[in-house]
C-alpha cells in the first residue's frame, strides 16, 4: 500500500463538544483534509510545538520524551497513521538507534506531537485517506479570503466529525457505579467526547 504524506493544517476547538478539538491534517500533494479528534492536553502540546517561540517553564510530557530520546541517541524518523477502526486512528513511531530501526505503537495525537518535536514527516496509507479524507473545494480570490475559508471549513469539519460521535444516550438513569464503568470503557476506547459527558454527569452527583 502506498503512503501519502500529510502536514498539519491547524487545530480547531469544537463549540458544541466540551473539551474536544479537531486536528486537521492536509494531504501534501492533494486537496483532502484528514480531521482527527484529540483531547485538550494533546491539542495544547501540539499547539506549543507549532509555535516555535513558546517554551513552557517545565517540559511537557512530549518534551520530556524528546529530551530522553536525545540523551540516548534515539531518533523518531517518521510517523505512520496505519489503521482506522470504528473512527479511531492508530499510529506507529518509526524510531532508530545505532542504525537499528524499531516500530513503537502510539496514539495518533501523541505520535504527531512527537513528530513535530523531531521534525519527522507524517504519513498515512492511501486507503485510510480514501476512507476518512474530506475533499474541500475552495477557490478564493485573495489570500485573506483563503484564511477565512479555511476557518469556516475547519468549523464544518469539526461539526461533521464530532457531531455524529456525540453520545446520544442519557446518563441520568445510570448509577454512579455504572457511570464509572462507562467512563473507564470510554477512556479505554479513546472516546474522549463521551468520557467528558460522563465525567460531567459524575461531577454533578459528587
């Protein structure tokens, strides 16, 4: 299967889903966008890495990983988003140390946060982009119009990506024990939007 290179278009915040962000990846040699739902911490880490001039007073988790890797001469050569199952993207870090290559499983948001810190390219397989990529037909007349269109389109991508996954069930009839079990299940499935709703319901009762 052929690999398709991606770059980061930006991060958008969902106005409808509390604490949810969409990372928008752009096909380098095409017009498709790949929206990926990520959590607030990962969004912050990616945003800090994108803003080269921002340096937190203490290293974030991904900065710590980078410092650790540098100390032991480990290089992240590339990131590959290799699988999409039930709306969840799975990724791998392709690492190298002493000319020996290793593949490490990672959440896509973590993998991209690290790719930025290692200046590593991001790839996905063509079949994944065919399945989850979204075509955007934009023909702006001015550069300013381009930025405005991108902002609008990102909002639309978030709506399209997040709304169908928004939890439709009501948690009011659940016991606290059931809610905690559902919360653990949602986190295990990386369904952070659902987890946020369950967490809010638990907080109301406790």
